[in-house]
C-alpha cells in the first residue's frame, strides 16, 4: 500500500499536465463578437471624414433598405486587402457606409484614391466611441444593418473573395 501512495503525487502531476497540454492544443476562440447582433443600431452622429462625402448617423439606417456598415482605417493593412471585395459588393448594388477610426481626412482620401471608394458616407470616429458602442474590437469589421435599423450580422476581419456571394445573399435576406 505504501508503494502506491509514493507514486500518487506523480500520477496527480501527470494528470494535471495532460489537462493543461490538452488545453494548449485547442486554444479558445479569442474573437470578440458583438452583443448587439439582433438588436437596434446604437444612436450616433459622426461628422464627415472627407470633403464631398457626407458624415454618418444612425438615423441614416432603418429606412427600408439593408446597408453594410464597414469599420476601417487608412493605416489598416487588412482594409486594403478587403477593398476589392467592397468594390464588388458596391457593383452588385449593395449600399455601404463607413466609420473611419483613429484617422485623418487626408489619409482617408489617399486610401480611397488608391483602393477605390465603395462608400456612400464616411463618418469620423477619431476616438472609436461609435466603434466600441457597436461591439467592434478591431478593423476591418463590417455589420449588416437591416431595413429596420437592426444589426443582423457581423463580419469580423477583412471580407474575402469567397464571402462576397454569401454577403449578397445575406443582404437580400435582410430586406
């Protein structure tokens, strides 16, 4: 019996090691999902970011037409990768508005010149207040807002070419 008790601490350590190793092999999902999906868009009003393009307010949504709301920045590398897909969505007739975070008007204007301009309006959220109120944790991030002004879907990260058709279907279903 004493021999068994001598090995008990080693067995306990081995079991603990196995549990920790299993947890490290399967890391948890660290993506921050918005808690506002299936809820109304928070109230906000943002000044225009670039000359010749209107700012953005929550009252611009909920007028019967689903819209995409893209959170982006000129300094964001994945935003550059996403730009062609946003242009494809615009070409398919999907309205897209944007919130520019931690940025300046000239930098955004340059970004749009280089990468295309899919946006109907761009709001200036230099302090990320609206971004955070949406439950967005980074850029790029896109929200589908239905015709009643409710957030129905969140696309985290840059939109990839293989997602475009699904987003078109999602927008059609949000009518």
